[in-house]
């Protein structure tokens, strides 16, 4: 029975589980890195101990996430070789340069200065310690750049040519099929492929949202408990500003991201919205995609909304899934639900931060216990939105692991077949079904899924245990005064 399971699907599940668990940590470190650099800078400017105490506390939280992130990230690189050997051959030249740059310019920078950031208090000058915080933040951002470049190239390949690999000086064939690979011919065209900038901005904003909402969640918990009140207020204010600005900017980024996806991957955007038939397109708010009837059941939609989003015209035609052959279409349900979860969490978090900012300017925010309660749990939708966005992006690219371009004529118009459907230039991309290693079996992949599941479950428990212990211990207060009794009384409901 196990042998009958699809090795491609099992390998996809394995990689999805490992990368989704890993992706809990890089966004948190990127977001926290910005906040730590801000706090270190404020201490350097004002010399108030509250800022350095806050920076030390969040550095401890940063260190935990960094350590688990490194441990879980290494596994994925091995999976490229064990499960996705054909894919590794195809993208090796492109990914090799991007991942090497990530290691040289990002990981070493981040990890090197992290030691000074964690252990350098009192051993180096305040200015150099602030510089270390900036380098750690910059290193984490650099890391995201090169990883996103590699992923963006898979979505919109550029700056390369497809050539046949050689073995022992002769063209390489396996079972009569030539083994092809992408080789870089223009490094900067590869780096700045059509989707890199849009996707990178979107990723950064998502990271800032996750990091800031982790801070807001912990600070709200302290405020509800009446513990570390001055620390919590200082950290809460800075994190709220980062969260609000990132949430608002995300809508702008999302708009341009949607236009970019439609320009280069129209089938993906059609799956996001459950848009089956080419023509005027509504914006589906909620519903259940039905791929058999090619409609959305129980659909609640904004008439012409998708047409307006893409073309500023409620009546404009939008390409639907009917323009693609069945075998060239992505699955619809997973991208549809993931995309809408991402949108819903973004709207919810934006409303929360806007309301909190209103109360903050009125000077009544920290007395709103119901709002502090919401912020304690706000980290959950922040994580869910980030994870859902990546699920929508990756599943929406199927059946391609490296997207092939649509065939165009000499005028740049897309070519269609006799049925009026678009034609992909298959030889310029790589289908997921052709990317899996030929040497693995379903049993091996399934066993590894179970193994990784157990290990990651234990790592998750360890992460939560250490995180909780640090939160319960709270910041080391080197110079902060105890909160005024009336402040504590108001925050704890008079208890």
C-alpha cells in the first residue's frame, strides 16, 4: 500500500512541512533585529537604562529563534540532494551563486556580530554595540534577499540559458532523455528578475509584521499581569509603530504583487481568486472552489473587483483558468484558501493596529484590557498570514517547480492552440513531476516524514519551553524603577 503512494506528492509534503516549520524563525529574527537596533540606538542617544534593558531582553528572544532557525534550515539543503536531485541539477548554477552569496554576505555577518550583541555588554563601547545590532539586523535582511532571489527566479526565470549537461566530456542522457540545466549568462538579470523586487518587499513587510507582533504579544501579556510595565510600554510603542506601518504598506505591496503575478503567472492569480472563466472578474471574498463545476460555491464576491484591481476598470477582461490546459493548471482549493487567509489576517491585524494607535494618541491604550488581550494572541494570525502567503505562492506555481514562460509570437502576443488555450515553452522550465530524484522510494520518504515530524515536534516543544521561561523571567532591570502602584492597579483590574 505504501509503495502505491506518490513519491512526488510525499516529497512535496516533506519539504512543505520542513520549510513551514523553519519559516517560523527567520521572519521573527528579521523583525526583532530591526527593533533591537532601534532600542540600542535610542539608548546611545538618550542614555536611559530602559532602552538597553529592553534591547538585552529582546536579544535573548532573538538568540533562541536564531538557533532553532539555523538547525531547521540545514535540513532543507540536504533534501535538495536526497529528494530533488533532478531539480538540483537543473537549478544548481543559479542556486549555487545565490546561496553562496547568502552564506558569505549574510549568515557570517549576522552570526559574527550576534556574539558581540549577546556577550558584548560592558566589554565593548556602546557605539560599537549599537553597530553590532545594526549588523545583525542587516545580516538577517541580507539573508532574506538571496533566498528570495532564488525563489523569485523559480517564479520568473531570467538571466540564464538552458543547456545540456555533459558527463565524461559527452552529452548526458538518462534513459534517452537529455539532462538539461540552467546556466547563468547575466548574473544581475538573474538577481533582478521580474518578480524579485516585488516579492522581496512583500517578504520584508511580512517579517516586520511577525517580529513586531511577537513583541506586542509579550508586552501585552506583561501589561495585563502588571509586570515590567515601563519596559512593556516602551517596547509596545515602538513595535506598534512598526506593525502599523508594515500592515498599511502591505496593502500597497500586495496590489503591485498581484499585478506582477498576473503579468507573468496568470494561472496562479486565477487560482487565487477561483477565476475559472476568462472575462470580467469579480473579487471573491469567501466561498468554496469547485473544480468539477468550475465555479465557486456559496460565493460572496465584489462585482468586477478583480478586474478593477488589475486594470482599474470594473469591466475589463481577466484571464481565467479556461485559458490553460487541464495539465497546466494549478490546483485551486489550496491556493484559494491560503490566499484568502493571508488577506483576512492582514485586514484583521491592520484594523487592530489602527485602533490601538487611536487609543495610544488618546492616552488610553494601556488601560484597554480587552485590546491587550487581543494583542496577546495577535502573534497567531501574524504567523498564519505569513505561512499562508507562501503556501499560496508555491502551490499556485504548480505544476511547475521552475516556471516555464508562455509562448509568444514576434509581436509579443501570447500564442494559443486550436482550442484557444495558451502554450507553455516546456523546455525552458521544469515540471515538479520531473524534478524528483529517481533513486528514492515512497517508503523512504514516508519514513523520513515521520522522523522529521517527531524531531520538529520536539524542537517546537523545546522552543516554546525556552521562550516561555525567558518571558516569565522578564527583562533584567538594571536601572528601571518599580511601576507606580496605581498603574499596576489599573492594568490588573484593581487586583
